[in-house]
């Protein structure tokens, strides 16, 4: 059962049968495949097809959420009965006001038919052609090639009806030699945009910069590529760019609205309708996506809302509702950082002694309210001296406040790229962060990484 009419009919039948005060049905389908390669050889191909219905019922402000992939009428009737019985024994949520009401949703094409051309054989050929290039340079490659088709449909008892079909493609490449490594990544909805030769060239160039040497930890000027910047932005979104974190007093934005918190070169926003990112017309409550600006030239401006957090303050949802039950808040999933006036080469030339970082990994939160994170550099960490990249260095552990780093930004690149390190949910729904490279005048590295 796929397609707009079939999906919406299924959900409307469920909602119409519900005796609850309010009912919401969310339907997700997935048809995806993943090919992995390591040591310059394809070693795994897996595929998944699934259909999931998530039912949310509200009765006397008591809420229950149940999930199933059994979609026959008998199973759905049983699911509805169970949801009602569970809601009746819940504590009343006095902060709940209402599910969303219908609104206009923009028409955006988020599905490319050529995604179907990515058969296992086609993907294996693309990867094997890439591996020939890598082997020819005396290197080894590893990574993954994932593609999928996803449908999202939402219907509620207040009249919301929304449907969207998505295609997606994510490619990760790591190239290694003599302890050195390089990374390149790609994400898009359109397979025609994939340029394997360009990705290979960038990763190979980094891996061939020689065997890494160790340098002392400490505070350095840094150049962060978009992959590294996107990691920092994602953590800011999770920790404090949304209304629930502010309402619960755990956001770094608390009592800071209207104040300048980071450098004026920094403008960060969420915009699911910008074609430079992965467009999403509505959220998982069927609410149209709105652009929300968090930092405008360094000044704290807004946060995202879903229907629950918006109703708490008498505000409209900004279209950032996630899949119920959601206890983490309306986290933004289409982050952008505005580009600047520099080229990456100009930024490197301006560094007297510093470190060039391709990306981070194993990043974790140390102090949420101060946005202190710790993690490690990976797959392309280099020493910069007198404006030149001198060679590869061993990976370092960083322990740094993201806000402190953003307050020390002295240059931002004109060019931006979309980055996607992971899926946001256990269910497939690929998102991306559009980020420039930045120069930071003082970034703390607290140790040497053994990885």
C-alpha cells in the first residue's frame, strides 16, 4: 500500500473510527538499501522494506501513542482499542491544548524517479570503479552507499491531511594509507548529482599527505571544514535551539534573547524549504515548515516550536514536530549557517600556526548549558604553519564550548556544502546540515587521540 490516495485513505479510516477526543495517525514507509565496503572490497549489501503506523489518541488530556506495522483492518481496530484503554489510565497532561489544525502546505518535489536506477548491481559497479582509482594510488578505501524511498503521511481528527514522497542518497568515503586518511561525503535527493570522481579526488588528496606526526595538545587557531562545522551545529540544535529546552530551563538561550552571544559573522537558521538543503514541506504533525533564525549576526533571535510547546506559550507551531512520542522537543533538523566572504584557501593563508580539521567523531556533551563538547578529529587533520598546510598530524581530542568557538570566528567561507553524518531517527528519514568552513581564533585540544 503506497501512493498518496492509498496512504491517506488508510489513515482517514483509522481516525474516523476513533472515539477519542482527538486522534492523529502518522504513516511512514521505507524502501531502502545499503552497500558497505572495506579494505577496498564490497562486503555487504542489505535492503529493508517497512510500513509503520503511529497512532496518537487524546482523551480528557490523557495521551497514548502506539505503533504497528500490522495494517489489516482487524489489527488496526485492536490497536485503536488498546490506545484508548492506555490513554484512560494515563495521568492528565494539563499543558496539552490541541493537536494542530489544517493549514496550507507548499508543493515541493522531493522525489527523483532516477533513485530507482540504484540497483545493487549498479551500486556495486560505481563502488568498484571507485576502488580501482583508489588502488591505483596505493591506498585502501572503506565507506557506505545508501539510498532510499520514503513516504510520510499525516491525518488527524481536526482535518489535517498531508502526504509527501522522498528520495535520498548518502555516500561516505574514507581513504587510508600509512596511518593517514581522508574523508569525503555526499547527500542528496537526486542521484544525478553524485560525482564519485570528485569525492575520490578530495579524499585521496588528504590521505596522501604523509604519515601523521604527533603534536602537543593546546589552544590553536583552527580551520574547520563544513563536515566539522555541521557536527557542532547539530549539537546546538539538540541542546538549545528549541522551545522545550527553553521552557524547561536547560537551554543556553535562557535569558539571552536579544543579546549578542557569538561573533557577528555567525548567522544560523533552520529552513526546510531552501533548495540548497534537503527540503521537507511539513513536519510529523502535518504542519507546514517555517524558517526560524537562531542567531542573526551573532544576536539570539528565536527557537523552534511544535504544537505542544507552542500551545504552552500561545504561539503557533513553526513546523518542527517530531515523531510521537517525542520527549526531546522540537529539535531543528534542517540547519543552515550563512556563508561569508572568504575562500577556504584565503582562510588557510591567514593562519600563522594552527590545525586544519576535516571532521569530528565520537562527539559527546560535557556541559549542556555551556555547550561544552568533547570528541576527536578524524580523516584529515593537518598542521598549518605560515599559511600553508604542512602535513598530516595524529588525531586530537577536543574539549570546547561551541558558543565560545563561535564567538571567536574570524572568517567564514563563501562556499557551503550539505553534510549528513547520520539519520535522525531509527526509522529512515535522512536530514542534512548546510554549513560553510570557518576559521576560529582559539580552539582547545585537550589530548591526543589513540584512534
